[in-house]
């Protein structure tokens, strides 16, 4: 291959609520860190379970 | 063989003979120099890239510091060097190396603290890590450039061959380090953080106590066994001082097994995020922590088990990939299996999450 395919890397933060089990995925924002708590719509606390990146071809 | 025919002399033409002989003589005399020029152009391109990475990381660091930046101070930090203790008499060299490296770390931390007094510990740790990356990139550039210029100055082709052989590996590391800047700037967990991630999850809901500098531990129960969980204190970027922590815990408690969870470099052709189990102290770095843990374990006859997650150099220092993050649960299960298989209820086990704990709480 002569030219490298352009790629984009997006970092995601995955939260899971310990009570309702709801899992939500959003783009990483500064300040997110693993196992930090945040509010869940069910009124309980959700926890950051994973932070990871996905690399995909740029459209 | 008819030599006259071979050299084009059968027709008696001296011109035909020259067509054969001159290039041979030319390549015999100047072949190495031509190879030097060809290799030089490849190396020059790589050096230009290394220079770009080194300057880029410095600029990124200054940009991160924003209004606080003091380019003069930062450039002075980047030029710091470490003279390793002499190994003419290798006995007792490890504590000397540890002392030298820690003195450097402590000095840099103190200097940064006095220069940027308004930064909290978390930000200071980030700046120190970014500084280390920028220093490493600058060192790579300086060493490669020095070897190249020396070979060129002396027109010494054999001198450039080892450099040419090593360059792909050096470039891989430089590209990875350059890519690591953004992850550490934003406090995102990197591939190397998988060990602290696994142990950090086990530490949730437990009382965390300081074990050593930038290192915490907690005590919990698993299947009738007492577990001592140890990791660097997150979410600031740090690898902690696990050697000191192990010594401290062993001095106060009876431990029957040590389990170390760490990221390890995969061989070419191996799958990323594959998990392997083995024996021995799974910890990288310059080797002083490894020495401390091995020494403490062997003195007390404690078996050391290792669980490693295979990654490439780039994966280890850039943001954690989904494949690696998804293995955390599996690794946790393997830690529990190892405990059950190697200890009896009532015994104690120490689990170490080895690696940089950037972006990982506990």
C-alpha cells in the first residue's frame, strides 16, 4: 500500500449502574477516570467501568 | 572457461574490457561509500521524524502548562542526564541504581513543585510524566543523530549498520511515546494500566492505606483467604514503589503467595490482549523493584505467580484498547483461580497491580 489509510481514534467512557444495571457509553471528557462515580437516571450511582479507544477509518 | 571470451577480449577490443573491469573496480573501491549514502538517506528521514517527535513533545508540554510555561526551565529539565553507578564491582549495585534514579525523580518533583507552586499533586504527576516522555524522545533523537553523524564524519559504513538494524525498533518506540503524550495529558488509562485496573476494581469498597510513596494497599477476604491488594495510587500517572510496599507488608504479615498482574510485550504474531499465567516477578522498569520483590520473596520462600496481558509497545503506552479493557473481568477470574489453586483457606496472599495507574482509581 502506497498511502496509509487515515484513521480516527475515539476514546469512550463506559458507565454501569450497580442498581438498575444500565450501561451507558459516551465520549471521554477530561476528568473521567476508572471507577469514579456519577449520577444514574434511576437516582442511584453509576460507576465508570471502562475507558478505551476505538480506531476506525476516517470517513 | 574461456577467460578471453568472458572479459570480452576475444575480439581484441580494449573498450569491451573496460566496460567489464571499470565498474568492478569502481564498486570494489566505492561500494561501501555508496551503501553509506543509500543508508544515510533512510536514516536521515528517520532522524527528521525523531526531531519532529522531540520538538513536538516539548511544544505539547509547554502548551499543556499554558500561561505557566517557562521554556528555559523546561529545556533545562529536558537536558538532565543520569550517570548510572559503575558496574566494575557489580555486587550491591542495585541499591545504588535505585538511589540514583530515585534521587533524580525526587529532584525533578521538587523542582517542578517549586516552579509551578499552584499545581496540585495530580497535575504535577502529569507534568512530570509528560516531561519524562519528552526527555526520552529527545534522548532518542540525540543518540541516533550522534551515531549517524559519527559514521558520516568518519565515512565508516560498518558503524552505520547496527544503527540501521535498530532503527525500526527505535522508531516504533518513538512513535508510541509520541502518541502517549495525549493520553497522559488527558489522564486516560493506557494499555499498561490493565494491572492497576484489575487490582483497583478489587480494592473498591475497601479501606485504602498508604504502603509506600504513591502506593496504596488494602486488606480484604476471598474464599477464606486474606488478600492484600497493592497498586500505585491513582488516578495520577504513577507506577508507585511496589518494591517498598511489598517489603513493608511482608515485614508485618505472613504471606503465602504473591500474584503479580502486569502488561507484557507480546511477541510478533501473538494476539493482543491474550492472557498468560506463569511464575516470577512480572514487573518492568530498570529492574530495581523486581530485585526488591524477588529478594523479599526468596528470603521468605514465598512463591511468586505472574499473570500477564500481552500488548505491543504502542498499545502499552497509548490509550487502552477495547480488547484489553474487555479482558479485565477474565483476568480478575484468573487471579481468583490462582489464589484457590495455590493457597488454602486461612492463608494470606498478596496481589500486585503492576503498571502505570494513570486514570485508574481504587
